[in-house]
């Protein structure tokens, strides 16, 4: 299964508790979109720090493996879709969590498109379930009518509380500062409580079910 933290922290924790193997695939490098032109050398220290932070968050969540690729941050629409698809197709998960197609972030939309292509239901394909997650400061920023809205229909109840998710976020707090870290942390907690209220529990994580093949 391929998951991008911390937006699936509750799901990752649940799969880990069930004894599932959880694998994270992060496709874009981060940071370099702050300049007009991509310059990895200028942001090398920050990219290294992001790698360390991603490994720390993965360890906290109990994942089996983490793979980081270097597609250009916020520029993945400049990449051939096939190149992204081929990276995803190297893996053989059964359940995949990926970004929602309506996110404001162009990388999220591009990854969604690539995942759908890579996980098309061909004979003997390993993937039987697709989930789409929401990302604070991206999913809810899309304007009404501009794209398909995120309407959750699948929920994971938090047994470790929403603060566990924000702890994993803090370990990834070296990121694009479009919002202060504290503001996003609050948004994550509020969202977890709101999604919980939707299903009558204290806190929850929500997804859209894209496909579920019952065998």
C-alpha cells in the first residue's frame, strides 16, 4: 500500500495495528518551487532536512518502507505523465491512498491522474482498493464549480486521538510555508474532530472511496 503522510496518519496507524505492511511513496522533492527556476543545489540543505523529517514521521507511524523521488516541486505538470506512472507501477500494493483530483496543488492533481492510470483494473493487477484523501490548505481551497468536490464516504475512527496525527505533521514541519505550521496543526485537529462529528465519534479521518474490487 502507498500512503503519503501525514494526511493518512489515522489510516496508517490502523493498518499497522492490523499487521499490514505499509509503504510510503513520496514523488515530489519539495522546497524548490520557491524560486522562479528549479535549483536543487540552493535548497540542498532543506531537501536533506525534509528527507530526515520524512523518515522520522514514517518511523513514528510504523511504516515498512519509505521511497522518495525527485520530481520537481509544484512543477509535476511539466513532467510526462508516463514517467510518473512508471514509477508508481514499480510497486504492487493491494490498497492505495492518494490525493483527491480536485486539490488546488498541481502536484496532487498530477499524482492522482498518474495513480489512476497506474492502478487501472487490468487482469491480475494487485490493486483492489483506491482511496482519495484530503489535504488541509489544498483540498478545501478549491473553489466551488472549479473541480469535483471532496465528499467523503469512508471514515477511520481515531483510537490514538487527533494529536497523534499532528505529532507526525510536526515532524514534517520543514515545508512550504504557505501557512504557519501552527495554523496547519490547528486545521488538522479541527478537521479530525469535524470528520469525527460526521460519524458520531470524537475524531476521525475521512476519504473518498474510488474503487473497491471484492474478491
